C-alpha cells in the first residue's frame, strides 16, 4: 500500500469508528452521562427528595410510579409531565393518572434546583429515573446505577396512557401482553409489581373484590377473609369514600421490602392484578412470586435489573427531543 492509500485507509477507519461511536452514543444511556456537565445531580435530587419526604411519607412511592407511567407511554420521555396547552393534550387526565398519579410539584422542585446548578442540562425524563432510584434506596430497597442521557419529548399521548398502562382489573394474560408490548418479560412484570410494597391505594380499586367480584355478587375467592373484613371497614359497601386511602402493603407501608410477595402468599394482595400473579391457575409468574417471597436478595436483584429495563424503553437520545426548561411545557410554547 502506498503512503497516500495508507492515509486514506486510516481516515476511513477513523471515520467508520466515529460514526459507530456516534450511533452507539445516541442509542445508549450511560450512568456517567452528567459527570462532566452536572456532577452533583444525584446529590441535588436526593436533597430535594429528603425535604419532600418530611411533609409527605408517600412521596417516594408516588415518584416511583411516575417513572413507570412515563415509560409505558411512548417511552421514557417525560410525556406524563406535560400539562394541557395549545399543542398538548395532557396524559395527566388519562384514566390511570387522573386523581391518581401524583408528585408533580416535587418534580418541579427538583427541576428548579437542577436549573440553578446546571441550567439546561438535565432532562425531565432523567429526573424521573433518578427520583425513582433514590426513592427506592431511601425506603430501604436496592441500589443500582441508573443509566442516563434521556431527552424530553415534545408530544404526549392521552390515548396511549389509557391503552398501554395496566389496569388493576386486567387478567394475567393482558398484563403480560402490556409488558411485552414495551419489551418487558414475566420476570419484569413480577419484580416491578413488587413496587406495591409501598404507597397508597384508593378504595375504588378494591370494592368489586370485596362485594361483587366480576359480577358474581360475591367477594373475590382469592382474597383472604380476615383481610377482606379489615378492608371492608375502610371501604364500606355503601356510604363510603371511594377515594379513601389504604396501604398497598399494610405490614410495612413505607418500607421497600419483600413483604408484598409475602402478602400475596397468604392471599393478601390488594389489587386483583397483584393476587393474579400467584393465584391464576397455571400462572407462569407463580414460581417467580414464590422465589421473591423467600428471598429478599433475589427480589432486590431482579427489581434493580427490571427498573433498568423499564428505564430503557424507547428513550430519546442524542439530538432527538430536547431538554425542557420546565417539565410541564415544551420549550418555546
Ligand atoms: C402490573 C400492573 C400494575 C397495575 C395494574 C398497577 C395499578 C396500580 C393502582 C391501581 C394503584 C393505586 C392508584 C390509586 O389508588 O390512585 C397503584 C399504585 C402504585 N403503583 Fe402500581 N400498578 C402496576 C404496576 C406498577 C409498577 C410496574 C410500578 C413501579 C415500578 C408501580 C408502582 C406503584 C406505586 C409505588 C404505587 C403507590 C403510589 C402512591 O402511593 O402514590 N405499579 N398501582
Ligand atoms: C385538559 O384537557 C383534557 C382533554 O381535553 C380535559 O379532559 C381536561 O379537563 C383538561 N384539564 C385541564 C386542567 O384543563
Ligand atoms: C378527572 O377528574 C376530575 C375530578 O377531579 C373530573 O372532573 C374529570 O372529569 C376527570 N377527567 C377525565 C378526563 O376523566
Ligand atoms: C398513541 O398511542 C396509541 C396506542 O394506544 C397509538 O395507537 C397511537 O398511534 C399513538 N398516537 C401517536 C400520535 O403516536
Ligand atoms: C383476559 O382478558 C381479555 C380482555 O378482556 C380477554 O379477551 C381474555 O379472554 C381474557 N383471558 C383470560 C384467560 O381470561
Ligand atoms: C354485581 O355486578 C353486576 C354487574 O357487574 C350486577 O348486575 C349485579 O346486580 C351486582 N350484584 C350485586 C349484589 O350488587
Ligand atoms: C375522601 O378521601 C380522600 C383521600 O383521603 C380525601 O382527600 C377526601 O377529602 C375524602 N372525601 C370525603 C368526602 O370525605
């Protein structure tokens, strides 16, 4: 090879390598993404969260759920955070979110603190991922390195929120399908459902199981009788408050542990969708529930892995989307 040809070949190799690196960078999240541009991002989010927790013992659960409700609708792009505007029909009013998803003002506080420290750098989609991770950790759950580098979307999809998010009355087949549609398998379904180890739930999501399950006029046979009587006190058949709150895990309401699975083992899952993971005849999820009920270590390991899987749903990266100035509005709108 002559000198000129050698240089040409070398240039070509470098160009191909750079192109591959650029493609890789735009497709892949990385836990060191803000190391150069906002090195204190984790410390800042943690500080705001600890303060929020002082007035609201439920906030860690609520923020964990927000990340989930974001990622299942056109990927982890912070679409759930957009308010109604001329260009946006907000997902906040979709059935699974309306009067249910919460924590938005704390996301605003995190964003404000980050805009002060490193303006225009940290996306709202990454804020949700970091807030979920730190919320689980501060509640006693597992730690993991959270992949970052998501960009914020400029659209929302209310129909997508209505259709893609699971309902507590979905059967196991439908739950599996909704998870598979975003690339998550049965282990992800069981592990991530373990997030119901903390947080609250309204009476309206259990009254059919207490009094008239699937139109039978009888309670859900897979609901423990003692637990049913206790829930009936909080959620009476008539004259009650359908928005009254109950603990998803009454044994340790604000702690992230394996008790969600221990509860299911004794027919004390709160939602139909919780108990089904064990009680559906032939359920492929039953053995996974059993393994997590026995071993908190196994649950924590799977939960961390599945949160990373969920956080990887269709992120916008590279020059896609934008970094919003306010999590509630698309820039320039
Ligand atoms: C498997 C399908 C799922 C269904 C059907 C479901 C359904 C629900 C429902 C109905 C509530 C109560 C909402 C209310 O009363 O307003 C709830 C709460 C909650 N969900 Fe799920 N969920 C599922 C999966 C998940 C996943 C994957 C996560 C997170 C990884 C999660 C985290 C939470 C948390 C932390 C709460 C409590 C929120 C709070 O107190 O504000 N859920 N879920
Ligand atoms: C936002 O828009 C939706 C759909 O048009 C509507 O149902 C909802 O009431 C609006 N919410 C507010 C606060 O304006
Ligand atoms: C959302 O909840 C409010 C009550 O807070 C209700 O008035 C409104 O109709 C609900 N919106 C939708 C779209 O269901
Ligand atoms: C919104 O989500 C639904 C899925 O339920 C999908 O069919 C539809 O194409 C989405 N709309 C847009 C504009 O992406
Ligand atoms: C699960 O629910 C879907 C949708 O409602 C229904 O079509 C299907 O037959 C149900 N499957 C089972 C096994 O009950
Ligand atoms: C139970 O629900 C079904 C339909 O969902 C209804 O037809 C029936 O009247 C209800 N039974 C009782 C005892 O409330
Ligand atoms: C119903 O319960 C909710 C949640 O605790 C509460 O905010 C609301 O004020 C209650 N409504 C009534 C009519 O008591």
